[in-house]
């Protein structure tokens, strides 16, 4: 069944799809009144709607039934250092597919340039695409920390688990399913392409972040972030979790 996104504030017995979603339904898929579609609001609500009107002026839907999905017991927050890497769109879709609860963008000492004020706003489209493709009823929330590592550390202080994976480490555990996907909230911090600065490493370790390793290979930041979320998702689905 075709799936569409409707912001929570627009949800109702009779509602209109946002312009981009409406164009896709009416002009790309050429769906007509009477057809049924699935709609997600990104806040745990899933509904079946019947198309009442569909055309260039917009799409109107009528609610048939709705279901609410509770938040997962194991919440993953991915704190990704700002980078100008061009592969971020792939990661954003995977983050929604793999159930990231939140995505944090933070300014690192080794980030490539300063983070634009609207950097996080451009993430929404890819996250919605990943949510619809996978059927995940929860859209990851986005936060940005242009102030740097100290602001990110303060935000992470309320998490149950804080993980610090980075390359060139010795005598630290691998990021295993035993350390990932635990009930509660886990923050995973990924550095920029240039790596963490010594100051950032010291600040995070002093603040209770647990160093973990991905092995001998140096991974790009988007690869490392996707791997973290993949391990977290897989571990959280195991019996007993």
C-alpha cells in the first residue's frame, strides 16, 4: 500500500496532504478518489485513509482507522559531527529505516567549515523518505549544536548509555550487541572526516562516554554512523530485549 507523511498537527477525520506529498499522490502515482492509502505522522500514529479529492489543487483524505505504535524501549541517538561529505543523504534514509530516535548535528573542532544555521533543516526530506519506505511510524527528531562538543555533552548527560566509537584505539571493547540496543537511551557520537580532536576525546571520556572500537579499518563518518544504528537495531530485536 502506498504510504504518505502527514504532520501530527494536520491529522484529523478529514485532512489535506502537504503539497509535496499531494503532488506525488495525484500527479506521479495518479491515484484517484476511492483508493485507500496508509499515512504516518512520524509520532507513532498510523492511519488508513480513503482519497476523497485528488488533483492539482491538492489531496483530501478521510480517516478510516488508526493505530498508535509506542516508542521502542531501546532509543538510539546518533550525534554526527558536521561534515561537508556528499554521502549524508544515504545515511539519513538509513537512520529512519533503522529506527534512530534522534539525530544530532554538532560542530566539531575538525569539521570542514562552520555549520550553517539551517544545516539540520535540509535533513527532513530524506528522513521522511526513509520512514515511508520502511514503514517506521517514528520520524527521527533533529537537533543541532553549533556551539560544539560541550553543548552536545550536556545534552547527552540525561542518556542511559553514551558510546564513543573511533578508530586507532587499543585495549577497548568492540561495539557488540551486548553494548548496543539496551533498554533506555543510548547516544552514539561519530566524529567528522578529520577525526576527533584530542580536546574532544578528553572532554567526552571525562564525561562518561565509553570508548568502543569498530576494528582496524578507518570508516567514513556516514558508514560508521550507519553501522552503529545497524548493530543497535539488530541487538534491540533479540529475545529478551
